[in-house]
């Protein structure tokens, strides 16, 4: 008799043993989904192992095998084991992340009834005439069936004939019609328009980068290639031609993009080159769409998986290439739940395990990746010229303090930015305005006591949204409508004052100055609904707006040849974040958004408004000089032993009971101190940057060492002896993006 270890979907981290009935003995494989009894109720789980005996004296049999194939393939299973160990997370939680919810709880394929003729048109016409007066419903159905070529969907037939299901069933019984079940294609690409394209001629730098990658693909060797190319240098064309080589050899690929907003243009370019061979995976798809796309990848029908972070776990058949576009992007890091993985790092490890080539692409690589390239761990290819002879945009830094003096007050737009917008509108060109804050005002405060109206559930100020006339929390969604007129704390009779600027205010202010200017706004408020990203980008790309206003979702990867001006309204807050990565993130964001200008034949211009004009990060970004920025930033990181010169692990504790979270945090930290070697530093327990979110108080401490191994091993040992108390949640973040 065989036995299986099953990891349940329930919150039980330990696997349970079940016997395998004879009917399933030849079917069960590791990674399959099964249904098993738990306390008399059927539960779903995943087979973690198959063995010949069990250590338990009494073992129940599994009830049924749910999946017809492994949902976690052998390579993915090995990757899951590594993730569990490296990110200090139970295998059950890793399985939950690797296998989409729509696969764990299968959604039935979308099926509809299809109606066809079962007799000749002449026979149907004669019968229709005979029953027209006696059975008008059946006659109406037959009239429609005489018009169709082969058949028609039942729902469409009922709509056109303006009748019910009963006449159709009667005609089926009499033998005049046939009804069959057809599966409906739910692909998100089904109704998308595109034009077939052919490979472009590469310049020498692009060709050199491609040759290195193709050489590794042909040798079936694992290598990580960092494609460091300035904005508009043609990195995507290198990706496309590398994929072409992989497909020609029968291999499969994964293409990661950082956000759903980038997916639309990426899909269009990939579909135009590889029709019918791509599948899309991102969180805006319905469960049914995810199920269909995942199935196409698993069965080898789709050989290119394109998606955001979790697409790195796509069950691609014969995986030969993984591409991580904009590899520096923070959205590749999962921070809300365990395991707190980084898709870029998972891509590199998966490539190593499956002998696949990994391509990391960016105009502003993360310092960790660039350092790895300098040390020879990654193979560096530099693209320092824009493709198609396009030039980098000119860059102007505007001191807004002088602008405030000029207008004797605050203003959202400098004189040079307004002149630039006016000239672009007159010339039929387009402008992008970037501000990384949505809403109308950032806060509402009392002028007398300086009290800021905060969220009742989070430690953050509420943002004013003028269109809805609400104060809203961007962490938990709590709203106050309408906003209060007077201070709830000091009860002063003076009205409260708004402070701070968001994208909504920028749009309204621009309309007040230039009423004729057509604008589109792209932020979290305007992209809530499915398909909204694609719709807005399509409208802007087709020239239906002169100005696109948005947050960081418009800053990266977008290609609009008619955009010749980019205005950065205010980037100062990014430079003032108390974190060792603040300069790097600010440099990347400014460089990326600046790269949207001048991507066509017309030269581009960037105007950056700031109250910190002498900040060196801005000077490097203005010159698009990543190398010079690294030469200044890396020695500073080394001096203070921050990544890439050390490894960090952040332990975050949260609870509705502040005292309980603090007690467990101190106990956990003390136990760790006794297990870690002397060269590992354990920082004090402190409140998080957002000390309260959704009524949960949050505390953290950092652990810093040369490698993460000793830290995660010690954490695993401590957690076995000191598990989380009731009401306290511990989140272990290996290689966190921020320290606050």
C-alpha cells in the first residue's frame, strides 16, 4: 500500500499522512491536488510526498484525486523547498503562493450551449411554414436557424428570436435541431487589436548583448545577464529576439513586468511578434481567466508567460529563459504576507535550478544587481545609446523657492513648465506630468493647534478627494464624508486648512489655466476597474489627450513617440524618506519618468520642479548618469554596512494589543541574541514607519549580517520554541526594501 503526505489548505503547517486506495495507486504523483478527510469533513490539499509506509498506526484513505496532473511540477517543487528555507516560511504558505487560488479551488471551464440544424434548410423552411400559426415561438427559432451558417449560441438565438428555451427544446426532441456544449475562450487577449510586426535591425550594442544571451541559451547554461540600457535604448527588442531563439529551439519563456499598467503595451508588442503563443497572468484577471491562462501554460499551448510578480511561478514547459524587465522595481517584492519574496531573486534561483538563462533589464539597475555585475556574478551588457537615433531629453531643474517669490505665494507650476505645455499643445505634441501622490490635498489640519485629521484605524493623515468630497485613508480605505469644517480637538471657530498637492489638484489647476487642454489622469482613483489601465493608455496613445497626469504607474516602460515634454511636479518627499535606499529610489524614479520624453523623432525636454535644487541625486538624474551615482552611493553603503555589503532581515510584529506585540517582540529578540554569532547585529525593537495600520500596532527590529543563512536558521529554531502568541502576527522579511 502507498501513503501520501498532504499539506492542507487549512492553517495547519504540518503535513498529514493518508493511505492511497488501489484505484488511485497508479495515478498519484507529488504536487497533485487531492481531497482528504479532516475530522469527518472533506478538505483540499497538495501531495508533498509519496512513501511506502507511515509512522502513524491508523491512517485514513484519501477521498479523491482532484487534479489530472501535478499543479506543482518537479522543478517548481524544488524551488518551493528553497523558498521555504530561505524566506523562513512554512511549505504550506509557499504552496499557497505558487499555486493560484483559481487552481487550488478550480473554477469550471466556461461552457455554453451551441444550437445547430439537424435537417436541411429546405426541411426546416417547410416545417416553419406548417407551424407558423400554431407554434409562433418554434417558427421564430427556425427562422433564425435558417440564417446562420453552421450554428449559433443558445443565448444569442433566444435573444434574436425573442423567445424562451422551451421552443428550442421541443425542436430538439422532434429532431429538427441539435444542441451541443462548447467551451468559451476566456483569454484576456481575445478581443484585443494588434498588428503583426517583424524583428528590427539591432545596433552594435544591442547585437552584442543578444549574442551573449543566445550563446548561453544554445549551451543550455545558467547565466544571469544584466542589460543596463538607458531609457529608449531598445532593451525590449533584445528581449523579443532572445525569445525568438528560445521558441525556435522548442523552449519556453517567462517575461516579468513590474506592474499591471506596463502590461498593456508589453502585451501588444509581444502579441504582435508571437501571435497565439503568449499567456497573461496578473491580479486583475478573473478566476476563470487565470485558470484558462494557467492551463494553457501548463499544457504547453502557451510558451511565453507574461505577468507581474507571481508569474515567476508559471509552470512553463521546458523553461529556457526568464526576463525581468525594470528589475529595480519595488513592486517585485512581496511585503504584505509570507513569504516576503523578491521575484527577481526567485527568477535567478529558478534559472539556476532549471539551467535557464536569466535576463535582468533596467535603465537604473538596483545597486545590488549592478554590484553583482561589477563582481562578475552577473554578465553586464551596456546600451548607452537610444535606438533609432533618438536623443536623450534636455533636463532643466527649476528652483521652486524662486518661483514662490516670483508669484508671492505657492504655485503648482513654474513659468517654464507652463510655457512648455503651451508650446507642445500648439505644436500637436504631448506632455506627461508626474506627481507621486493621488488625491486633491495631502492633509487637512487646524491652523491654531496644528492637529492633522488622521485615520481612526491607522497612524496616517487622511487625503482629501475633491471629486468625491471625502477624506480617505490610503492604507485601509476609511473615509469621512463630508470633511469636518472645524477642529475636532480644540474646537476653534476658524475653518480647517488643506495642505499638500495631489494629481487631482494638478488636473483641475491645469484646466483653470488652459481650459482648452485635453487631459487624462492615471492614478489609483482612475484605474480601479478592470481594463482601465489599457483604456487610458490607448486613449493617450491615439492622441485623445494633450497631457497625461499620473503617479508612478506612468513613470516606467511606456512608449509614446509624441511625448516631448515631461514635467516632474515635486520629487522632494522621495529624497527625504529616512531610509538608506531613498536616494536610489528617487534617482530611479526621476530617471525613469524622464525617459518617457523624446522617444520619437522630435527631441524631448524634462522640467523638474524642486525646493532642493542642490541635491546631488537630482544632478545625477538630470545627466542620466547612473555610473556617477553608483560611484558616490556605493562607498556610502559600504561605510555604513548596508546592502549590497550586508544582508538584512526585518522582523515585523503586529497586534491589536500593543503591549502583547511588544512583549513577544522583546522575547523573540532576546532569544535570537543568544543564538546568533557575534558578527551579526540585532537592532533595537522600534515602532514601524506606519506604527498603526487597520487597528494593528506594528513594531519591528532589524538583523544585519554578512549572509542571511545564520539569521534564518536561528529564527527557525527560536520560532519552534517560541511560537507566535494568540493575537500577534510575526512577518519575517528577508532582504527588505526599506528599514522603516
